[in-house]
C-alpha cells in the first residue's frame, strides 16, 4: 500500500495545474520525478512538497522556456536563475518585435494599408502628464518645434518631452496596452491644450498617428479629438540628459514650502543658497526669509534662476517633496519628484549678476 501522505498522479495534477500526461513527460525528462512508483502497477505518487516545483515548471513553460533552461533555473541555490529568466524573456521580446516587423514588411509588399500605430493609456494619467511637460513649451516663430510635445512610443513605455531651451521636462508613462510598433511624433502644444479637458474624462484613451495628425479616441464612445504634428526635428534631449555632469550637491525639500519661498520674491531673479540643513530663497528687494528645511548632502552651493523657469519646475512636481540635484552654479539643475521619479525637469540657471547689481 502506498504511503497515505502521497498523492496520486491525478490528485497531484489537479493541485499543480498540470495534466497527468505533462507530469509523465516531466518525470521522464528528469525535471520532476515522482516520489514513489509502485513496482507492481507502475502507478506514480507525489508529495505535497513537490507542488511548488511543479507550479514553477508550469509557469516557465507558459513563457516557452526550453526544458534545458528550466533545469538550470531549478538547480538548488543557483545564482544564475534570475539571469536565465531575464535573458529568456528578453529573447522573447526580441522575437516578438521581429515578428511585428516581418508582418509589416509582408503587408507592405502585398499593398495592404497598415493600421495607424497606436497605444492605449489611462486618460486622466495621460492628461496630468501632458500638463506637467507643457510648462516647458515656448512660442518661438524661428523654432516652432519648441511649441510641441515629443511623444515617443516603444516597448518600454510612452515618453513625453518638452523643452524651451531653458527648461526640459520629461515624463514616462506605462501604457494599459502596449503598442504594436515603435513610433514617435511631435504634437502641437496648443492643440494638446485644447484636447485636455476632453481626455481627462476618458478612462481609456487610444492615441494613434497618421498623415500628420495624432488621433485621441476614447473606448466608451465614438467621439475623438485630433492634434496637428510638427515636422521639424525635435532637439536631441536624450543626448542632453546623457551629458549631464556629475551631481555634487543634492537637496530633498518640501515642495510647497519651497514654492511659497519662490512666490514671495519680488524680483524676476531668485537665488537659492543650499547649505547645512536648509535652502534659503532670496532676491533683490525682498526681506530675508527663514530657510526652508531640507536634507542636504554635498558641499554648499549658491545658484540663481529666473522665476519664470524655476517656479513651473517646482509647481508641476508630484508629491510633497522634490529632489534638487546640483552639479555646479552654471550647470542645469535636475528637479525630480521624490514620489514619482519618472518626472524629471532640467532648469537652466542664470549667470551671476555684475558686481554692481549684487544683492
């Protein structure tokens, strides 16, 4: 008689989500041998402790992992298990992308009109993200692309970017459904502003592009909005971000307190003195105010800004705190939302005023 604690192959199959045939296959391959086999009947029996291994095998097979790789993952104490899984998933993603590219090439060769590339997003989240980066757009007739929001769609997410040369804001969103292809456009900022009250009321939003237009459509009705795209090349913001100098001083400060300090200044130029455990905001013609409490690491630094560039960078941050990264008095300052690290704004400082106008 078999041990009453043992499970028959049928009972073990039900508990692990595998079929009896699959269990026999994994037993014969050496991945999951039964705990006991009846010599006379050939019946296979399993222990409850084997269920976790069986479920792991099932899950790895669901992502098409070969048996030899599963065997490596299941080696007790393996230090390579995580890397093997990540490499396999990356390989799947590469194959999927190649499949989409091949399918697009075949459809083009057959003269089929490809569907407009699109991505699905949460409407209120998209709206809030656009509002955050719109503050970095500018109306400049000689550079119309600065009045645009760059939308870059890839398997990694959706990146929204805007810059007026004095600020650069970039925000990453996770789509509710991934795009079938990588694509990028620069959307007219004025058209986007007009569409935002509508997008805010759509829980599900489909964003697509075709023929010089970006189409915004909700899943709950047939209504839609259109925005023009800008043909001019967008500034190489990725190169700028990659070229930022090393951070020397960092300050974590309460967002609203810092914002009130900036709003209290009477001059169009404000100065931040970052030192010790606080940030002092000052300007010409304004009485000194108490420092704003901050967690400061690195050497003290004094740096000046135009109020119209610093205020929006702080005001659009998410959460109660902002993190300020300083490389030097003449280098861009990186403003990040401590509770939402994927929103990043670069702010260009002002050169020091001539000595005769020093405060």
